[in-house]
C-alpha cells in the first residue's frame, strides 16, 4: 500500500556521558561538541545538562535505514568519548550520579526552562528515546494519536531502563517516568477531534502565557510542531540497539495497522485517559514482568501475553513494511527482560552499581 511508503522513521536518543574510571556522569558536552563539530552536522546537539548528549537520526525510509543510523551515531559519539576517557550509556537514569552535581548547559532555552521550573527542572537527570513516524495529513496525525494512546503503556514496558535513582533501587522499572511527570503538560494526552481543535488548544496556552511555543507540550505522544510526524516520547532511553529498533518497528507497524483499519472505516476503541494512566502506572512499576489491564475483558493480563496478541494484530502489515524480523525480536526481549531487569539482576549478582554501569556501557555498543 502506498500509505506504508510514507511512514518514515526518525529516532532521537539522549545518551549519558560517563567518566571511564569513576563511572560517574561528567559535564563534558562543550568539549564534546567542539571536537565533533565537523562530524556531527545536525545529528548531535547538547541537552539540558552538560552530562547529556542528544542524537537524532536522519529521516529514514524504513527500519533497515533506522538501524544503520542508530549504529552510525552510537559509534560516532562513542569514538569521540573514548578519546577523552569517557564512555556513553543508553539508559533512562544513571544508577548513582546525583542531579545536584550536574551543570546546566548554557543555552537560552535551557536557562529559560530552569528559570520557569526551578528545582523541578534541576531534577531532570533523565534520558529518553523519541520515535518519529511520518504522517503528512494533519487530521490523520491527530486521529492516529487518539488511537495510539491505548498502546503507550505497552510500548513503555519494552523500553524500561531506569530502576535506580541516587544509588538506590527505586522499586520501579521506569523511574525516569516518575521524575518527568513533575513537569506540566506531560503524560497521556487528551483526545482531539481535529487538527483545528488541537491548534486552538495550543493558541489558548500561548495567549494565556502558559507556553511560548508548541514544543513546550511534553506529552508521551504528540504531533510534532515543526515536522510532519507523530512523535512518541514515552520511552526510556533504550540500551541495546536491537531493542531500540524492535520498539521503533513496533510503533511504525501499529500506526500502519491503524491507518489500514481507517481505510476500511474501522478504528481502535478509545478509552479514558485515566484508564490508560492506570496501565501506564503498571508499566512504570513492573515493566515487561508485570500485568496490564485488558479493558475489553476487564481483567489483568501478563505483558508477555498482551505483547504476543499485539504482534498477532499487526501481522498483516509486517511484511509490507519489512519489519517482521525486528518486531519479532520483542519475543527475545520478553524472555530476557528489559534493560531495567538486566540492571537489577547485575546488581543482585555483584552488589556493585559500578558493575551495572559497566554492563550498560557494554550493552550500549553491542551489535553496533
């Protein structure tokens, strides 16, 4: 189907820069950007804190190109880090570094964020992954966002990679999600009837002085204000490349399935944001080892079973998109656990958070 050809993919990742010896986060971004200026072009940029670096892929026509881009960017950034006795890790939080020790990047947008959010902004020592799916039609973008809200907790479980905070086990698989929701305009978005209605919402917020532009909407999923994409923002920064690509392929495939249903005058049932938030809380707490609510059956179901049902649902779009192999990697992920599960297992074996950092560093560059 021609519509599948239009579902481009873009992936953004926020990496942690760590000192090789101490395994602590290090405020190295200024030197990093200076050394890599000729190589980075527009693919790499600083983030809110100087111990963070954000990479963004080119617009990719398919999941194969997306994999190549993520490998290229991880190798590029890791190579410059290694020359400076640093490494990168891809995870939602650092196991033991503290936000009080971090320096804010000297950039107008980040100074403004700090001025307006104060200590809430200072605590944002968190790292995410964003997946962009190209949808040119603005009303279609809103319609798919409305339907995709239901699947956001399912997607989050697969990316969970932040079980530690301040050197402590938090009891959550995605503590990053807890920290991030201190900000306003986060979480599961409400529903909109059209792009016009969404624009009215944005204009009202701007007129009333709540925001100055639409990128200050930080929902788990949003129509991107600058690009013709639907941006999925719910994921922790995901450790292994195979996991990154599996999640991106799954998101693209669900979007394709929903568009195919729409062409048949069908749609996924919509649910209250408060009900979806119940599932998100479960995803944050227990990740792939937990249970989510099947609202149709009104019962708890293990994430592993729901994931299998979801893959069966999208089976007919996997081959046209070329995503079957990557989506089926989710079965491996369910068996081995997410990054959060592996971090906790490493800590139980070693009683060492430094060992957890070493494992994350190794897994970040695995299969690159």
